[in-house]
C-alpha cells in the first residue's frame, strides 16, 4: 500500500513546497498533491528518484512508519527570526519528530532513568505562586536557576554540554541555523506527559556562545515548557526570551560566586578586567559585566563605559581567549547508536525499521555520514565524545 503522507513528511523535513518537489521530479504541483492525498500512485521512476533524493529506501513510501507525533510544534521555543517563518518551524518540528522517534526506538532496549529536569520542573512549580501571564520576578528566576544547577550537579560551566547529555538532554547541531540560533522542546506522550528534553544548536563560533545558548534553552525547558509559543504576542514572546536570558545568567554565574569575584575587578568599566572571570566561568565578558550590573555591583556609568569600551576594542564579535577555548560538540546520540549496535542488534536494523539510508540519519542528527556507515558495516567508531548510558 502506498502512503502519500510519507512524501509530505519528507517535504516538511527539507522545507520544500509541492512546487519545488515537482520541479525535482519533472511533474506538476497538482501531481504531487495527488500523491500525498493518495489519489494517485507515483510511477516507479518517481519512487526511485524520490528515494535517491531524500536518502530513503523505496519501501519508505509503502510503509506505515513508526514515527510518533511526540513533538508539539506550539511548545518549541524558537528564536525571533525563525518563529515567524512557517517553513522553518515546520521543518524544525518535523526533524525533531523523526529524531525523537528514532531515539525512542533505540532507547526502548535500555532501562534509562528520568531526566533530573523533570524534578526541577516539579520544584519550580511547587514554589511558583505567580498569576497566569504575569512576569516572573528576578528572585524567582534566580531561585529556579539555582534549583536546576544543583539538581544537575554542575561543577564547571565548561562541561555544561556533557553534563546536560549525561542528565537526559539530547543536543543536536543543525546546519540550518545560524551561529546565534537555537531552540528547544520536550517530547511528550499521548497524555501530554513530558518525556525527553531536546536542544537544537546552531553552528556556534565560540565556546562561550554555545554555553550561553545551552543555558538559555535550559531556561525555556524548565520555566516555559508548557507555553504555547505559537500564540504569544510579540511582547509576551520578548518577555519569555528575557526570562530565559536572565535564567542563563543566573545559572552560569550564581549570585554568591559573583559577590566573590567582583571584589577582584578593580576597573569595572574595562572589559579586559573581566578576562579572569571568562577563563574561570566560560562566559563572555559582556555576560559577566551585565550579570554584575544586574546584581547592583556596577553603577549605570560603569556599565555604560564597559559597553562603550567593548565596542571600541572590537570585542562585539570576537573577545580575548575565544580561540583558546575549543568548541565542544554533542556526543550522546552517537553514543546511543554505538551502544545499540554493540549490545542490542546490528544498527542496520534501525535503518531498515524506518526504511532510511545513512545519509538520511546524518541529515536528521547532523552527524557525519561516514560514522553512520561505519555502524551499519560494524566497523569500529572513531567518535571521541561518548556519553555513558
């Protein structure tokens, strides 16, 4: 039986319109619509062409795929540039829906503990007495950040990515995002219960930018997990972004730590005076100064001098020591695949179950195709950032 909805799934995954797919297949836009509605079955040549183009097996179009609708698009915390672009949001949610289904299929063979972030949410909800749609106070955000940091057992910000993956978060890189973009969401079961947290990162150019993005998205996962992002007015959306930024600052630079190191900063309006803070806490100079200002350790004049000097020294896009801090990359997904391949069954069974090729998996998870191919052929992996299960 031919499943036309599988073509639509592939189109959404790649952000393609019916017209653009029709051009690839040398047919009409109307024909693609008929394929997707099941009114017309494609010729075998078109099946072969689509299989090659999307890196799936021919059986992909004749199978009821084990893809679950676990990702609610309305709860994805997109950044402002992407949330208003329907094609982008649909592409992102489709990619995460596929990623979540493949991960869940592999994880079903393991007995994994729940993420501590679920406990963080429970604790946040138990002390959250704010009225619906009211702003969170700075003290509330400070408290939520401290709860989350303690539950995750963060010792050093430099290991935040590793620590998040160790505690149940799946982090995926995406070539479709710019360096400053990221988004996050929880996967859910049929009764809307939270299952697994996902963070999708752009191609960050610096480690401190990546760490702040992770902390920012962590804020969304903890305090905005149930917000309908699609229906927020601009002012409400900006409030959520501001709360996530404040969460990230408080999470990366706890107040008691700031009160200690700020005493060592003699010239508070000089960006270079915060270099030791950057080296220890893996935050940007701007984040360090802004956090100190928000806590009242910098005057308005000192804060203004800091950012004016930051501009004059050309630190806006590149700061001192950025090139001394190597960028860390996600490793948990590849670790899951490797362990599945070694302990459960040949990884080729995963590809066969979803009727996909290694290139397809590479696209969904932004992993090197050769690493997936090595798993399929049972060759040793050389992926060097493995998260234990």
